[in-house]
C-alpha cells in the first residue's frame, strides 16, 4: 500500500529535445514516448511490442487524486494498520525467512523488523499487491501533467525490464502508481536494486519473498541506511523541555537530549548518535527520538504519518511495547487545516500546496508561529492557534 511514490533517481534519458511532453491527445503522447524510447537505443520491434497493449486508465487518475489517508493522525493511522494479526504474521514470517533476514542483517545491517514492517504495510506480506495494469498506470501518470517527471522515466525503465524478460506490459500488475511486487518497487528501483534472493536466475518481486526482501534491503542501503544503527525509539520527556527544539528540523547529540531530561521509555538511548525529538501529535501525545536512519524512510515514502507509522511498526516487530498515546489536544479537520495553511502562507511561510495535509513544511510553519505567539512550540496545530492567527 504505497501511498506516495518513492523518491526517483533518474536513469539516463534521451536529450531533452526528444522527451515526450505531457498532456494532449493520449495517442500522440504514446507516439512521442515511442520515439523517445527508440532515440535511447531500443529497437522499433521492442517498442512496438511494449506499447501495443497500452491503454489510458482513468481509475489510476482517480486513485491518484484520492489519497485521503494522508489526513489521518498518527494515532488513528497507526492503530488502524498495526493489528495483532499483522504483528503475529510478521513474527511468523521472521521465523519462516530467518535465513534471508540473517543475510540482510549481515550484508546490509538492516534489522528484520524494518523490512517486515514495509512488507506488511505495502502488501500485507505479499497478499495484496494491487491489480492495476502496471504499464497502463505508468503511461497514464506520465501523460498526466501533475507529476510527469516522476513517471516518464519509469516507463522507459519498464521497457528495459521488458527487454530482459522481467516485465509483461499486458499482464504485469501492481499498485495504482506503478509499484510492483511484495515491497512495491518502481521499475527504476528494480533495475537498480533488484536481487535474485532465491537463486533461480530471475528477479521476481511478485512471487518470491526472498527476491523482494533482498531487493528492498539493497534499496534502503543505497538510500543511505546506516548499518547496525537504530531508527526510532519511544522516549519520555520532561514537562519543561524547550519545545522549540523538537521536530525533524532540529537535531542534537543524543547526549545533549539526555542532559535535557529525555529518557528512553525502554532500554537505553543510543548515545554517540544525533537525534531529533518527534512529536507526531504534539507535546501531549506520543514522543519518539528519531535517529539518522529515520530520515531514510522519507526516501521510500513522503507521508509523515506513513513514515512514522512504518518506523514505529518496525520497533514493535523488534520487541518494543505499544506506545503511550498520552492525551493530545484535538487536531484540526480538513477544512480548518486548509484555513490554517492559507493563513500561514499569507504570513510568508512555505507550506507547499494548500491541501489539508499536515506535512513537514506545515509543521515547521506552525512551530514558528507558536514561537512568535508565545505558545508551546511543539508544531501541533490546534483550534487555539488557528483562532489566534
């Protein structure tokens, strides 16, 4: 269940003058994509065979416009997706694929809980991989002018997979945004990070858990995962903490946080690293320290709530207890959040799109206004803040 496509690192493209331009007649766009692919060296026969079954898919565009899950709070989203069944299934999979996870830990230094959590959230451990035709989805999204620079390279990467026999434009299916397999990887990611984990000579991310897990691990390591280090840990905070220091836009040595009264709820803080205090629902809600590896999650997915949930889920699979939800102040509904973003933008803050989603830019702007108004600067927007603005 990938909510936002992974950050894309572009493959080599044809000269800018030959790139297909988004919009216009779909058939004309496909024609220009075919010309671009041939300019990159693909044969006319390959290109014709790849594009022959391609059709525009309006269901993909509807799915792209309806990502309402981003508006859920961390508590609501995490409690909805981290079920006892998923935890039990994760622990069973950890035992079933113990050799694969041991290899991942040995070669990449990534704890098994991290991959298990992604596996669970993306596809329910491979059970729900999506039934959208992948080629149609990628070409439809490349034609759509909302994010063409994200998806056009994926079409070209899919052609390369097709050439080597690992992609069928008529039959390969996956998520609406073009991700394939049990941990939902885009074609470029498969080309760059695909691993034959089961030794059968092919990279089959849909059918082979070993291939999917090894490929996901290689991708995470390539995105900057630091071997053997933690990523997220629940903490308790003193009531007099300087809240303006919290948030991902602030980072201090863990020893400094300890000196300010921050304590691990279980175990010990990872001294020797730097960390940020993460308050997904403000100072009265759950509290975590985010270590450098936490930032790698945003290279996989851009949603703050999804990323925090995935990272926390991984700690649960590694034995951490259920977080203390605290008693956070009520948040804002969709219309109020949009009104808040509009007020913040009017004051000169960059909140990105006025979309009702409490993303990192909006959190930073909220924190700055809280500081200006003399409020506890925990970056959690409330009705009181909206009224004061």
